[in-house]
C-alpha cells in the first residue's frame, strides 16, 4: 500500500484543474443565452415599432413615435445605437424597421475574445396600410 499514500489528494488536484474549465463553459452558455434573448427582444421591439408605424403612417410624427415606442421596448433603451425605417410608408408598400443595439456582456470575460463591442440587430417588416 505504499502507492496509495502517494496518490493522496490527487482527486482534489484534478477537481481544482477542472473547475475553472467547467465554470468557463457554464459562463459561455449563459452569455450566449442572454445574447440570444436580447436579439429576440430586439426583433419583438422592431415588430412592435413597425406595426405602430404601418397603422398610423398618415398621422404627423408617426415615424418618430414608432421609433420611440420600439426603442422603449428594447432591453436597455440607452444601448440602442440606431433605429431607422428602410423607406417611407405608402399604401400597399412594405417598410422595414432595423434596430441596432450595443449588447453588454454579463461578465466581460468574453469581450476580448469577441472583439469588444457586440452589436445585435433586430428587424421588423410589414406592409403599410394595415
């Protein structure tokens, strides 16, 4: 049994080596999930804004109101980089609202790997006039 004594604590060392890798994997999964949720929220906000615009396109300030509504519906309105319609609304034409959002990671660990700023885009498109 002299070999058993030399292996004492080996499990603790193996555990200490694996835990950081498992934590990094877990944080990566969480970061990806949150970025996916942000993108889905942005797509919903863009649909909400374009829907408001195509219904009220003939009222004054409809485009600005729709963009304000869509921006307010994003996860963090202050992080919206831009929100713009592709073309003015006219009956039987299609318009598209594109929202660009600066996504902030939860931990900041992956910012260097992903190139710093992460831009997420949400797009909503509908036919004008209802």
